C-alpha cells in the first residue's frame, strides 16, 4: 500500500514537473496505472483484516465511500477547471495522495499487521 501511494505520488509529480514531455507523460501514465490498479484491492484487504467479523459491513461502507470519492473528484475537478485550470491537477492530487499516505502509514499496524 505504501509503495502504491509513493508511486502514485511520483507519477503525479512527473506530470506536474515534466508535463510538456511526451515521454514523461507516457511514463507517468504507466506508473499511475500500476500504482492505482492495486490500491482498491489492497484497501479492501486491509479493511477486511481490520474489521474482523464486521468485514461485510465495512466492505459496504468502503464501496459507498469509493462512490462518494468518485463524485467528489468529478465536482472537485470541475471546480479546478472553472477556477485555476488544469495545471493545478497534479499538485492537488499529490496533496490528496500525501494525506492518503499519512493515513496508510498510521493505519499500517491494523490493516497490514506483521505476522511471524
């Protein structure tokens, strides 16, 4: 999970800093896809482990939150396009991902406990 977050942050920074170079865009897109593709599964696994016998309820809540996040992302993206413009996308996404990384680091023991 931590590696996925870091790769995702790296891809957004590549887009923000090197967005004028086609090769950087292709590379960032590939890294984005690799890092984001596994996040949902990793989050579901961590949530199921942390919730224990209440995993079904927790999974339902996760699906609801994913849908709210998608709607919020559409709204936030529209507001950014109307306001400061598309150039702010990588920086806003990187900031959100840094918050996600902090949550993942702090929740690591509950979601991904080290077992002997």
